[in-house]
């Protein structure tokens, strides 16, 4: 099993540019999560999808952030326009279901730097 | 407003000794707790979990203790090995998908 796949692994962009992060969850998993990791706040849940439907986007910081899941094997997180304070590591994770006892498997992350 | 707190950003331990990582939480609705381990340039990986109906769960060298009255959990690693050097995240859930993570503790095991 390839695990959760994320691309790109690193992204450097300038303030005001659009950034798109991509994720392929583990096949058969119906729950997908986007997290952001910062030193000050640790890992924060941005948005949760179940069966490709956004269920909880309460963690999305503001309207500049959007996420889609057009099918069971692909999701994107878009930031437009990007700002320096968006610099962080963004993780995608997937799990078999929404139960807490179903382990969330994380991808390797995308390190985003906004200059 | 951090509902899950890891107050020690870092910890150094000699190889073979015990490592104790601590975590405090504020929400009494949390009933499931987890520890994740993260190596540099990799995503977090699940390590061990505990339900609120237990006060201890053990898996090999790793044991998690839960003190509900103190809203405190700890991860014990015995004996510590250099390969255990990583960042450890504590997380809590009220039974659903929503994991609330702490800010992490960086463990360094010295050979």
C-alpha cells in the first residue's frame, strides 16, 4: 500500500499567488482530513470530508482557503491569495471511517513557504 | 485556547532509561486519547491509544497512563532507544473524527 500521497512536498511562492496542494488518500478510506502544523498551534484540523462531502470546515482560517474532493481518490487544498502567515506544513490524512478509534494515516506533508 | 497541552517542548534522555512525556487536557468530554510520533520530513504515525474507561494501555516498550481526575495523560517509553528520537504529539477526541492535537514534545534519546 502506497499510503497517503501528497504533492508537492515543498512549495515556495510569493505573497498574493495562488497555491494548490494535492492529496491522494489510501484506497478504501472514506474519511479525509487536511491539517496544518505550526510551532505555536501544533496540528490543527482545517477540514474533514466523509465520502467526498465536506462535513466540517470550521478549522478553515478564512475565505482565502478552500478545499475540494471531486472523487474518492483526490483532494485539493487551495490558498488564494497566499500570505506569509500561511507558511506551515500542511498534512493530508485518511481513515476508514469517522470513528475516533479508526486510526488516521498521515501523508508526508507539504512544506509551504510564502515570501 | 489550547484544549490539549504539552508543556514540555523538548526532552533529552539517555539510552536505556525511561522517557516520560506528559499531556494535559481541559475538556471533560474527551473520551479517547492517542499518541502520534513524527520523524523529520515524514507525517505523524499512530503509536498508541487509550479509552477513558481504562487508566493504562501497554504495547511493548510503550505505555500510556490516563488520570481522568487530573485530566492528564502520559506516555512512558522503557527502555528508550536512539530510534525513538522524534516529535511526539498527544491528541484527544470525544469519540468522533475530530482529534485535538497538542503542540508536540521533541524527544532526543542520547546514545
